[in-house]
C-alpha cells in the first residue's frame, strides 16, 4: 500500500509541474504587460519600461523564464507583479481567505450531500426521494451568482427579525475590529455563514446526485444479498458493505472537484467581497501578469495533488484490493 501511495504521489508532482508550466507558457505567450504600462497617462519613461522588462525576464525564452521562476519558487520567491509588488507577500492572505471560505463549505456540502444521496437511494421513488431530486435540480440549475444574491435576502430578513445586523454579506470581518481571539472568531463567523451556505448548497446538490446513483448500483449487487443471506440485517449490510463500496467513486470525484472549486468560486468571492485566490486569478488576467497566473495555478495544482493523494488513501481504506 505504501508503494502504491508513493507512486501516486510522484505522478501528482509531475502533473503539478506540467500544469503550472502550461499555464505559465500560455500566459507568457499571450500577455503583454509592457503594453499595459504604456497605456498609463502619462506613460512611464523608456528607462522604466526597460527596467520592468528586465525585472520580468521578458527578454528570455518562455522555458528559460519558467525555470527562472521555478528556481525562485524553490527559495520562496514567486516573483513580482506588474505593479512591482511581491507575490509572496500577498499569497498567504489570499490562500487563507480561499481556504477559510471553501474548506468549510465543501466539508459540509460533501457530508450532507452523501447523506442525502444515501437516503434518496434507500427510499427510492418515495416522497423524500422526489423532494431531494427537486432540491438538487433547482440548485444545480441556478447559477452561483444568482444563488448567492438570493441568499442575501433571507439573511437580511433574519437581521430585520432579530433587530440587528448579525449576518453580514460583504467582507471578511468588521474593519478595525478590536477584541480577544474568541471575539474575533465570532466576528468572522458572522461574515462566513451566508457565503458558506452558498457553497455548501451547491455541493450538497452536486454530490447527492452522484451518491444516489452509486448507492443504487450497490443496492442490487450480489454481495449485498449474500451478506443478508449470511444473517446480517438489511441496515447493517447497507452501511457495512453497501455504503463502503458506494463511497469509492466519490473519493475520486471529491479530489478533483475541490481544487477546481477555487477557480469556479470567483463569483462567490466577488459577490461577498472575499478576495481570495479566485479573485486574484481574475486580477492577474486583467493586468496580464504571468507570475500571478502561474502562482494561482500552482496553488490549485497543489490542492488537487493533496486532495487526490488523500483520495487514494481513502480508496485504499475502502477497497481491500488496492492494499493487496
């Protein structure tokens, strides 16, 4: 099992580097940051433009520029932006914002989505199954920017009901907030509830559909009937053997869904004023900054690498054949 996981980890590292190189090469081939600087009024002097061109290594071939950038990353230097700001100084804050926003929403969404999918499969064609299907289809057919805007209305209604603005829908925390660590945590929670609910609802609808289909495939399997024939109750057979098997394809689905959610969550970040990695990617594209695009791509690739490797661990736990 350890050899299997190490081989998978090596594969993910290679894929991570390949994805980052392709993003860096595409950005370098299409972006022209000097042209953006020349559009300023008044335009910068030629000496400033030449210095910026040398600072961004624009005179080097793309592969050499990538190797230069990777060499800097190995020493903790992700380069500088077009506006001459250090990328590594902005990176921790952006990463913290995205992980704080999406990690909680994804964990809640996956947990409740799997539970809803299992219940729908076990109670197939009953009222609860139809209601769960209707809920999933409505949420999946609603764009996230519409869903986020709609959720602001009940949040405001709740605030009107209790007579205070407890649920906040714009920003990460109260500007200039002063207080203890526990008080700061409570303040951040007020800003986290509504955007987390937006992410979690989409994830619940998404994963419940897949889990329902996977569970229905298991319900009619021979090994489940054999387990019941050997004396196990239906409930014990379902949860000990059926659910364990039905979770195997969900592990892979979660691995690649979480990393891509960061870029797909740009709308969520913009709607609720959370300026994380998704928003930074848009900023990098608008400013034609290859260093920002490469950094965000590397971050997403690392997320996919880590979650994919963890899914392989979960896969090995759920399927004894992998361990053999």
